[in-house]
């Protein structure tokens, strides 16, 4: 199973990714988490990524693509994977197409979580209180929403035109959303 999980910042990608990955027995690969781990370890990748993340901007494609390519080459991703937060740009879509083609497999679905704009801001402000992430200030949250609208929202039509889009209502309790994702994916031919 090869899945991507999309949605605006705060839609619950990271929250749902772990349940969905566990359900299908595949690793959840979060570009945001990998960047944050590098930031906290002070690696060169982390130093570079932090500049962009703290401003609410996307990390440059070539950096992100290389990182994902290395990660999906690892053994645990051979049976499949769930990409949480990648691709986020048109250039990342082409790169991912090549990565998957090289494995002789295909993408099974692109799941997009839809959540009201006001709810997104509330969730991220609540996360700021509990986790204190540097990119969860109101100003940066607003910038992240803009970047998503400009650079990532167009990807929804790309995957829709390929017949791979699975839209899931991301409003409500975490468990309700998880059940909706399972219900949408369990009917796919390859699962
Ligand atoms: P991410 O880590 O992907 O962060 P996100 O979009 O903010 O969060 P997500 O949607 O996963 O929300 P979550 O489940 O945590 O990216 C961070 C940054 O990394 C980007 O801005 C960018 O700079 C960089 N980056 C990552 N990928 C990149 C790429 N491909 N290219 C370039 N740059 C990249 O949920 C949010 C909050 O809501 C949580 O507190 C959660 O507990 C809560 N929540 C979740 N579901 C809920 C529900 N149903 N009800 C109530 N609350 C809920």
C-alpha cells in the first residue's frame, strides 16, 4: 500500500498518519517530523530546515526530495508507506512519481483531510499551548495557510484527475476521522 496524506496545516495529518499506517502495516513517513528531529539534533539539514520552518515557508524542494528518497529506500518501506505531508509542491509530485515508478509499484491513493479554516487556526493555537512549536504563532500559522493555498492546494486537482483522490471530512473527534479514513481506504481494490 502506497498512500499520501494531504491537508492544510492543522488538518490532523500527523494525528491520523500513525493510525492509518498501523492499520495497513506500513511506516508513516512525516517530512515535518524528520525535519524537526534534525532541528533538535542540530544536524546541517536541521539548521537549514529551521530557517524556513520558523517562517512558515516550505523547505526547498531539492532538500526535501533527497530526504524522502533516502527514507523510502530503507528496508521497512519496501512493502509500502504512508507519506504524511509530502508532496507539497508540483515539483515534489513529479519527484515522487519517479521514486514510486523506480520501485515498480504505483500510488494507491491520495487522502486529503478537509477542515474548516477557523477550526484549523484553533487547533494550531491549542497545539502552541501544549507543544510550544516555533511555527505555531498566530502570524506564522497565517503564513503557513497561505503557502498551503498557493503551493499545495493545486495538488488536489492533480490527484483528482488521476482518479486517486480520496476526500475525507476531518472535522469531529480524532477517532471519528480515523474511522472515515479506514472506511474510504478499505474499499480500494489493492487493500
Ligand atoms: P507538518 O509537521 O507536516 O505540520 P502541520 O501541517 O502543521 O500539521 P498536521 O496537519 O500534521 O497537524 P496535526 O496532526 O499535528 O509540517 C511542518 C513544516 O515542515 C511545514 O510548515 C514546512 O516548513 C515543513 N515541511 C514539511 N513537509 C514539507 C514538504 N514536503 N516540503 C517542504 N517543506 C515541508 O494536528 C494539529 C493539531 O490539531 C494537533 O495539536 C492535534 O492534536 C490537533 N488535532 C488533530 N486532529 C484533531 C481533531 N479531529 N479534533 C481536534 N483536534 C485535532
